[in-house]
C-alpha cells in the first residue's frame, strides 16, 4: 500500500518534465476534454453495488490488484451485473500523473486497456531515467503516438481535473494511500486477496437486497 507523503504533483515540476520531452507541431488525435474527464466505469449502471477505487499507476500494490485480483472480480461480479467499478486517479508522483493523463487522453473506450498496459509495464517506465520517453514507448501499445502524448501532457484542464479529484478524495473520504476502495460507506485500504474482496462484496450484495 502506497501512502501519500509529499503531496500531489506540483504544476511547476510537472511542466518542467513536459518541456523536457520533444514536441511536434503535428496535430495529435486524442480524446476530447469531455470524454477524457468523464467517470471511468466498468459494469452496469444499475448494478446493486458500486465500488470506487482510488489508485496510482505507479503503485505496485495497485498493479497487483489490477493484474491478479481484479480479473476474478470482473468475471464474477462486474460482468454478471452485480457490481459496478468506478476507477478514480490518485497519482503519487509526477510519472504517475503523466501516465494517468495519457490513459485518459486515450479516451473512455480505451481507458481500462491503457491502464492495464501501464500497470503491466510499471517497472520499466517507473524506474526510467527519462519517464516521459518511457511512457511514450509504453503508450504505443495502446495506440497512442509520441505526438499524442505531447499534446495530452500540455492539457492544463486535464491536469487540473485529476489533481482536483485527488484532493477531493483526500478531503471527503480521507484517502491518503493506494489502493483504497469505497464499498458503500465502508473504506478499505490495500489490495486484499480475492477471497477477502469476495466476502466484502457478498455482504454488500446481501445488504443491497
């Protein structure tokens, strides 16, 4: 479980990182601000139980959850209409913020595929000397070019949206570590084993009847 220690990414530090990347005058094809800032959801709107996840793409515990635990939850609860998952960005560090922005710029239809790509390659881009270049290489697997990434990372409105959401999570729900989950009014910290999640979801479903 990753805890928030130094606060959110400073805009000045993030801007410096963006400027270090090569830019191109070509027009990039990225999602609209409306699409990239919408709630990222998997599952049916009328599912009886909603789970809200707060995660950072740089967090290894979040990666473990999405790569090894969530597939079973998705198969048994989300795809069957029992649970709806809302994924919310809580980036810890500048590379995580950049990865979150790139994932959202891929658009709502490709978003969950993109975060899976970033979680799968977390060790490579997370430890790179030039994180932006490493993120660009990773983003290609999700169909985004270097030009797309450059245009995305210049989007101040998107940056503000992600930072605002994370700050709201801190203030309203006292989220200070990743991954954190809200199941109804219950807050869970850490990537619990599947059986523990199953028990929590079954209890929430029983209560929702």
